[in-house]
């Protein structure tokens, strides 16, 4: 059974149990997919984010960690907010922090008994992570998690544009039980 699928489109339209938001540590919205998700979800999402406690001033979700909230008006049931690393050349632990985004998001989904989850290309926009490297990190982290999990049925990697779609397809083998 292949559980990992690469798709192209707008993540806010997906009817999955959870969509993952590429957020920032303040978790109060932003541009890119963060902005699109908040616009589609409506003000209830921002209220839910404000309710997430700060772990230190101005930080609700440290880089590499994830937080789950209801999804407001989105077709998805939950939004899992995760904060990817800003690319700084690859020698500041970026790969491990990005892998942690995928791992902690999947762990939250499992803890909530979710069956399907959709990821955008975390850190590949404003945060400048090279797409090919990010796709390899994402695939490895997801495959490692799924090797020890049988609750998740569908993991979608969502590309917003054709370029990222090609990169993700190249990184995720079509066959194999993942
Ligand atoms: N659906 C799916 N993917 C999308 C959508 C969408 N509606 N909109 C944008 N994307 C894609 C971008 O094309 C990019 O490949 O999401 C990927 C992540 O890009 P960003 O949204 O810029 O996220 P990131 O690079 O992780 O930067 C996070 O940007 O928006 C702010 O508040 C956010 O400070 C945080 C930072």
C-alpha cells in the first residue's frame, strides 16, 4: 500500500484530517501558505493560535516543533502548525530541524488518531530552503516515521507550483510501502 502521494494544488482546499501550516514561531499568521491558510480558515484560526501558550516571549512554536489547532472554515479538521528552519547555508542544523517538523507533525497526527495529513513544502519559500534538499529530508523523515506506524493511511506532499511538483515527484518513489 503506498501511503505517500505527491500532489499539486492549493493545500487549503484539501479534505484531509489535517493540513500542515508552514508557520513562524509567533504563530499569528504571515504570508505564503500561512497567509493562505489563515485567509481560508477565517478568524477562528487566529483565535485558536492566540490560545496556544507562549513557551517564551513571542514564541508559541519553536523551530522544529509543531502545534495542533482546529481548522475554522477549512475542509480539513485540524491545522498542524510547524516552524521550519530558515536556510543559512546548511551548516546550522537545518536538515535536522526540517526533519523534526515532519516528525513532530506526524506524531501529533498519530496522537490525535488522524488518518490523513497534507504537507506543504516547508521552508521552501520565504525561508529559502533549497527544494531538492528539502524534498529529500521530507521523504526520509516521513518514510522513517511510517516504518513504525500503521495508523496513518495517507500522507500528501503538496506542491503549489509545477517546479516543486517535479522536485517532490523525483524525491518520492512511486512504488514501495511508505
Ligand atoms: N498551498 C500549498 N502550498 C503553498 C500555498 C498553498 N496555498 N501557498 C504557498 N505554498 C508553498 C510555497 O510555494 C512554498 O513552496 O508553500 C511553500 C512554503 O513557502 P512559505 O509559505 O513561504 O513558507 P516558508 O518558506 O516555510 O516560510 C515561512 O513565511 O508566510 C511566512 O508566516 C510564515 O514566517 C513564516 C514564513
